[in-house]
């Protein structure tokens, strides 16, 4: 039964390599989803079913959706429709689809094994995980909540579109407006080519 | 029902981490850099899970939860920075943003 682990590992490595070498962000994100699903299957093999579920929900779900939102936001324009046509060609789905098919075959195999653990050693039960999380690691949970709050406030502050009158005010104060970071960037001849 | 040796799990984590590190060092598009950072964080979490599996303790999985929280906060702030970068420079090349203006 270790074959499930090894096949998932190979799929994870192939998908990750394809993700970081891809030229198109959306195609790379497709490969990254497959990579996270493969790692989730590795977690399940290693006796961590709760973590496997969280990997699928948070990594392959929420974080990838954030990436896709940003990729879509940055491409608003006339060429967006053409780009969408180029991104959703059928050829792009072959690689991630084949790798995901390997993973779903493994999942079906695991389902028909009718056992809760694949390898030696019993899996960590969710109750045990929760008891430890809210017992000795209570301080860590509090710190994680503060990290999430800081991330929320930071993302709101950075992602907010500045009002034009605010930048105008900053520009009219020559002494302090230089380093405040609020003014628009000086127009420089910026090389528009995105590094590949 | 053979158990998986700890070394093989750590090798998988090391390979994934190295792939992410290569992505951070080589790519110049900031979206791909953030994506490679996610791969690296995921690989470090995998190392925690392998250690927890080796000793059958839930501590490794709890540390993975903390890594997961940190990754979620990091990627939200990072993508907000991507939006600001694109708004200021109209490009996603991180070499453009290599100078500080104080």
C-alpha cells in the first residue's frame, strides 16, 4: 500500500516543477492545485486525515482563489477577452487533467480498501488533535489569531485604492510629501516587459 | 501495511522545498515568486507532518496548522502588495521595484 504514497509523491514533484516553470500564470495555478491535492493525499497516507482535508480546503481552495482573483484583476482591459480565449484552450487541461486522474484513481483505490489507515501506525484522530491544540498549544492559537488580524488589516491597508484628493494633498506639501509613500510614483521610463 | 521510512518523507519535503527555492531565485514575475513561496511553506509543513507520523504525536499536525495560518496571512498581504506594485509601475517585474526612495 505504500504505492499510494510513492505515486502521490511523484505526482506532487512533477506538478510543482511544471508550476514553477510555466509561462502562463493560470496554467501554473492549475498545476499548483494538482500539487496541493497530491500533497493532501500524502498527508492522508501519513496518518493525518484532518490535515489532508485542510490542505484541500485552504491551500487548494482559498489561497489559489486569491491568486486567481489577483491574476484576473490585473488583466482588466480590452485584451482580457482575447487572453481568456488563449488561456482556456483545451490543450492546457491535458497535463493537469492527467495528473489529477492519477490522484482520483488513487482515491478510489483507497475508498475500496475499506480501511481508515494505509500505512503502519494509527492515524491521529481529530479529537486528539483538538485536545492538544486547545490544551498545551493555547498560546499558539492566540498568536495565530493575532497574525490573522494583522494580515487582515495589512491587506486592507495595502490593497485600498487611494483617493485622488489625498494624493493631491500629499503632493502639495513639498517638505513631508517626499517619503510619505502616499504620492504617486514619479513617471519613469519603466520597462514594460514582464520577466518571463 | 508497511510503514514509510521517515527519510523518504523528508526527501519529498526537501525536493519540494528546493523546487520552491529555485522558483523564488529564478523567476522575476512577482506572481510566480509568491507561488513558489507557497510551495516552500507547504514543503516545510510536510516535514512537520512526517515528523508527527514518525513519533505518532499530534504536535506535528498542530505546527502544520500554524504554518497554514501564517501562509494564509502572508499570501493576502503579498497579493495586496502585488496590486500596489502593478498600480505604481504597471508591471509585475520585481526588478523594477528594487530601489528604495526615502
